[in-house]
C-alpha cells in the first residue's frame, strides 16, 4: 500500500471516530435553553419553535411585539448553518420568554378587576336604578309644574334616557360578568374578554415598561367598563327595564 493512500485512510478513520465521539451529525442540530433540549434536524427544531410561538399562552402578546417575534423567527428558520442557527434561536427564545412576566401580570390584573366588578355589581345596580327613578320623578314634576318650558323638559327627557341607558347597559354587563368563574375566564376567555385583552395588550405592556404596574388595575377597570358599555348599546332594550330597589328609595 502506498504511503499516501495509508495516510488518507488514517485521516478518514480519525474523522469518523472524532465525529462519533462528539455524537454529531451534519444534519443534526442540538442546543439547550432553560431546561429544554432542542435536538433534531433543522426542520424538526424549527417546527418545535413554531409550535411554541403559536402556543395559546403567548397568544395575548401585543400585535406590535408579535411582528418582532415573527421577524426573529424567520431569521432562525432561514439559517442553514448550525452555529448561527443556534445563536438566532436563542435570541428568538429570549425575546419570546421576555413576555412571560407581561402575560402573568396582565392576566392577574384582569382577573382582579373582574373579581372587583363582580363584587360591585349589586351596589352599582342600586345606584343606577336610583338615578333612573330620580330622573323620572324630576321629569314628571316638570311636565306638571312647568309644562310650557320645552327646553327644560327636553333636557330632563335626555337625562332620563341617559339614566335608562346606564341601567340597561349595567344589567347587560352584570349578566356577562357574573358568568365568569375563576382564572379560566381569563386563561380561556370568551369572545368579549378575548377581544378586550387584544385591544389593551399593548397599553398594559407599555405601562409595565414605564414602571406603572400599580396603575394597571385601575386603568383596566375603567377600560373594561367602557368596553362593555359600548358592546351593550346595540343589544339593550330600554322599554323592558325592571326595578329591583324602587321600594327602597
């Protein structure tokens, strides 16, 4: 055997042994992140990262941030070089898991707001019913004592209608809120809460970035009341309001 051929054979054997010792394969990617090991072909790992990105836990990340994550994910999946793929995958995972704190704070804050609203429903029901009753009394008195003052009667009629809308809207919201049971109302929301969470996600995220966490609950409470109020308007019927507290006024 020629010396050159012998040397080539030795080199091939050495490379094969070295590769087996490393347990590597040119088609296998492997890296760890947190407690998770990512190992397999590029397509397999990319599929795993995509499934993680689309996990329902991350669905309420603000849309603006979803765009950033999508861009980072595209950089990962288009990278064929294992070393660079790993680096870009970790950058993507860092960005994805950075939103965990936001999601936890957001869900907990909204859950507390729902609990507070449920607690206040009866008190608010009494408040709005009393406002409506008083508005009706004032209007009826004006129609008797000042019947030719059209401007005053028009204004008081508007006050009465506004009070009717407030009570009807509150009753509509009350029925919705009372159905929400436990944290599942936030984790697995109905269409109303799902839409609200999506609308307010970026605002809450900004408040967290600006270190205004203590203001999130009051902000969400005001926003959700306004949100439910607007949603109720096409559905409420002012002519079928029942009075539960009128005898107590």
